[in-house]
C-alpha cells in the first residue's frame, strides 16, 4: 500500500465578490470544505494545489492566479483516516492557498469524493465548514483581498 504524505494543500476558491466554493464530502454528508488534498511524492505544494483543484472541481487553476499564503498549520489526522498514512503518523501539515475565479465558472465535482457543491458569501461559507483551519482561512479572505470586495 502507498501511504499518503502528511503534507497537504488547502485551496479556498472564491470569486472577486468573495463568494466561496464549498464541497460536501461524499462519505460524510454535512461535512463541507474547500478543496484539499495530500501532496504526492516529488510534487511542489503549488502543483498539489492545482492538481487537487482540477480533480475536485474541474477548474484549470493554471488559468487563474493561485495565491500561496506562505502559511501552514499542523492538525491531528482524524482516527478514521489514519490508515491512509504510514504507521505512527498522527499529524498533517496543511499549506494554505487561494484561487480567485470568475462568477459563474462551471464546476464538475468528483462523485467519489464529493456529493454536492455550493457557493456562499464568505461569512456563511466559514460557518458551514467542519474544519477550523478552513473556517479561519475563509475568515481572512476580506483582509487579504480588501480591494476585491468593493
């Protein structure tokens, strides 16, 4: 078995008005989140972010500006998902990115990973996230992109 790397990218996809795309996990109804995924061996974090965005939404992130926040957080991997990692691995380092896309961009979710998607204004999106790191990142959007909010 190939184990997942305990290093991942979180990508908050948003519009210029700061509407945020959220995805509902297929195996966990009610768990809403931004795009996230583990780095593959030898892959840069930016490449991980672009790959995960495409796999989870169908968006070609290379057509837009991927903003690396140059920040990460470490969190404990849920017990139910630890089997995906090497024995003894209990924490993951998540690197933060954002991607501004136009209003109305088509979304094609992967049914194996997600059951639904929605766009919400940033405050509502933050409230809906099950992950505190995802929530906190969304709450920072207006400060990072103040020029975009009008």
